[in-house]
């Protein structure tokens, strides 16, 4: 996150704490891009999440309010989300 903020030093992006359920994270609002976006970084169940939410014309991003995290039941490999290496 520090590199992200430093890359856009002229925009005065200020990370702010955010809580999603029992998880504490950091949020950067109004990040530059095709559409301004909100970036959320947090750790839940031992995994680091980077969540990017484009901001609506009305302003802001409502998505973090609707997130929840649960322990994994199946691994990404079990779900076939990664290609198997060729032998």
C-alpha cells in the first residue's frame, strides 16, 4: 500500500482504517484510474485481500459494507482454479 500511495504522491491519498466485521484493514478512497476507485486491504483467515471498488457517480463505494469472510472449506486447487503444471 505504501508504494501505491507514493506512486501518486501529488494526489495526497490518505489511507484510513476500516473495519469489516471483526477484521481491521486500510482503505484508500478516490484512487486514480479510468474511474476513481476505493482500495481496501485487509487480512482475514490468514489471507491478504486487495479489494477494488469503482466509485459510483453519486460518490463513494458501498461494497465494503456488504462483505463478509468465512473460513475456507475447499482450496483453490480443489476447485480447479489453478492450471495443473504440464509434465
